[in-house]
C-alpha cells in the first residue's frame, strides 16, 4: 500500500483530535450532589482522571411510592432525592472493585446522568438506577432511555421489592419498552458467565433488612431473589433487573465488617459480569 505523506499524516491526526475534542465537548463534567444518606463525601485524589468506564447513575424524579416524600423537599435535579440512595459510597466502592478485578481503566468517581439533558447519556455505556419501584420516570425520559438501550446501551435496574414496587417499575419501564416483555434470565445466559460463573445466586438484602433477610412492603413479603431482563430481538439484554435484592447496598457496605461479606461478594461479581457483558454485547 502507498505510504501517506507527512502532510496527510498531520491532517489525519489533526482531524482525529478535532473529532475527539468535539465529542468531549458534549460530555458533561463530573458533578457531585448531596445525597439522602451522605451530604459530604471526600473526593479521591485522582477524581479528575478520565477512564474508559465510569459508574453512570440515573437521576430521576420521585414517583408515587417514593418513601422520602415529606422528608426531603426541593428539585430532584439538585440531589437530596431518591435517586441518590447509597450514593456516592456504593458507586465508588464498586468502581474501586472493578479496578482491582478487571483490566478496565475505571474512573474513580461516578457520573450522575439526567435523561433530560440531551445526549450526554450516550457517553456512558452502562447506566444504573436504584429503587426503581419508587421512581417517577416520565414519558420523555422513557423515550430517551429506549433510544439509549436500542443503540447499544445497558441499563441496570436495582433495589425494588414486593408487588407494589414491581407494579410501579413495570408501569414506568413500559414508557420505554411497551412492546417488550420482562423475562427471567436463563441460567445459561452469557451475562451470568461473562467473567464469573454465577450459578449460585441468592437474595441480597439491604443493610436495614439483614435480620429478616428481605424487605417487606405494605404487608407484602418480598422473599426470593428474581434475576430478570428486557431483551432485544437478538436476545441481547438491554435492561438487567434485580428484583427483591439490593445490590447497591451490598456495594455501599462492602467495607463494613458488620455487613456479611457473602452478599457484597455476590453483588460485586454480578456487577462485574454486567459491565463486561454490556461492553462486549
């Protein structure tokens, strides 16, 4: 093949740098909000360093089941809202674990993502939301989430329990995927074997529900972990769903000697598998 001239090489590199700069210009900077559990959290020394993967957390408005109604008032877009449950401790603990357990270049701090803020969500291949049985996902946000997932994005919906919360999650996720069913993930699915063989999957209770081993809502027992998904026509998991488990709490308390190690161990392995699956499917 003929060699490119020096001038053409310079133009080619310059064009690539211009394209990268343009992409970076559309990526929103790191932001830190006050959470419902943590108002202040010390930043890691390397928080300004970029990476090829960052923990992207979905911001969302409160829904009718929101347990914080009346306790926190104000604009959900400014923090102090349900989407900040476990935040940012869970995000940073898990990011540190991914750094140690994979070869991904992981950013040390999370990225809150608001679907109403244009195309920023497309910068993050993996998106997580907590307590999705109490969220208030809007029609517009549902359409944005749909487009994100159909273009190859991966959404992890976690920490909802019992019949009332399941109904609220299902009714909201239908705003994004009205024609897709929520199904149980088969044990042989690649998502359970991307890095670790997750053949032994058990219920992961939140820190506040360790004594019972599960959470109860309005007299409804949320006993028994369910590993569900919404898949596209080719069988790719677009939305991974952990129902009746609190993976985020297990990340949050991964360094707490009082919280059982077996729950954090499974939660981290689940998360690592989901990331590697998301970035390879």
